[in-house]
């Protein structure tokens, strides 16, 4: 007997919630794969994905992980699913199926979140506030960080499950943490992030915490929470050149409003132009500038080859939507660059 925890995104907006339920499968464990996971149905009227008079929606398995947070004797897997209508078409809430699978584009996500206890960030006193932020980022010691055991347990579960998690650190706000996900597959990077979020939520049940992904968890002179997205394609990594990057920056600037609309709700409370952000109404790029919309690392600017960081996405953003709009922008920039190069050759 194998336990399969089917996980999907519901129809709530502006951001979806994670849902899950468990199926028991009588099957040989050896060589078990995603192809062995049957489609399943659920009550969409309870997840804002259907009306009650015709409520069945279909779970289509797409990614399989060892379910390391499911404690027990039996083997358990986590089955990440897309939601489909009974007629076989993707449900309107299914953002994954719109995400292009382009192996030449590499994505990294820096997921910030805040651990909450009794409605306050972990480590905040019951009345008032702790010392101003400054010493908490990558801090060490019980007066500077809270929640390290929880964070370490989450990291190890992610590693055991095969997620491409590359690190973690305490963030600027007390009780705020970050982990990083990277993958050379755009869909797999997004899948891994959703599964890592699921593990966070599951572990919070054990510890009695709640996980806050709101981009402005504490009002006042405190940093917000983002989902910074690092990206590069073959052109950026292997060809590069300042001319190409200038076209890329211009492309992102012309698409700024579209990107912001896909980068999470309440983001205007975080993108204020303060606390290492650019204003939500302004686009900018800068070398080693964490107050810019796009940050160009020093090593990229050295010979204009490498990756760029989009610092605009909010911590509650859907990575599938982020990947879609960035992939579109990269495709547009590459076509524009090739077109300009061709025109220059014709003129010559």
C-alpha cells in the first residue's frame, strides 16, 4: 500500500491556496513513477472551481515527489496536479498549463516568508515592537533570530524530497526567512517552489505556527516580503553583450505594467521605493542595485553575460505566472535583437 497526497491550487483569487487529499494505492513500489498515478476528482464547488450542480473537477498528476513530511510507516508520495474540467480542457484557474517549458531559460526563486505566532511575527513581543531592523539579516543568536529549528527542518525535508533548493537565510524583518529554489526547467522550478510552500504549510501544523506570504506583513519601518526571480536564457549566458542587455531592459520597461499585474496582490504596499525596492509605478535597472526593478549582478555586468534578478514579484505571487511573462519578455527581446542585427548587416 502506498499513500499518495494529491496537491493542487484552488480557485481563490487574487492568489490561490494549496489543497490536498490522500489516495491509497495498492501497487508495487518498485519503479513507481508519475505515470502510475491515476487521475482523480474533487468537489470544485468547495474550492471556487465549480458550481454545486456540476461540481466534479479532475486532478491530473504532473510531478511526483517523496512526501517527506508525511509521517508514518507506509511509503508516501506527494503528487502535484493540474486542475482540468470534465471535458478535458484546463480549468481557468490552471496557470501551470500556460507556462512554457523552455529548457534554455533557467529560473531561480528567492522566496521570503514570515513565521507568525499568535498573529505576530515570531520573536515580536506581545506588546510593542522589537529593536529596529538591522541586525536580523543573516543573524546569529537567540536575540537576533527566531525559528531556526523550524527553518532547518523545512530545508532538510525539501532536500530529502529532491527539490532543487539551494539555500536559506534569516531576512531583514525579525521572524522573516528566505529559501532559494533553482532549476534549468521553467516548469520544474515553479513546481518545486509550490511543493516547498506546501511543506512549509504542513510543518506549520506540527509546530503551531502560521506562514505569512503577504508582501507587507508588518506596517511601519520594516522590510516587506518578495519573491525575487533570477533568470537567464542561452542568449544572456553565452552571447550577451551590452547591446543585447540594453534591448532586454527596454523590453522589460515597456512591459512593466503587465509584469506587475502578474507579480502578486497588495504589492503596492511593498514596492514603495523604500526598503530595497523601486516604486511600483517606476521601472529601473541598475548594477548591484537592490533598489531597482531589475538588479544586474556585478559578475554579469563585468562582461555582460549571465543572469539578472527581477526584484518586483511579491512573496505571494504565483511562480507559473511569473515564468510566463518573463519568458514572453525574453522571447520579444531576442527577436528584437536579432532583427536589429539583421538590419545592421543589410545596411552594411
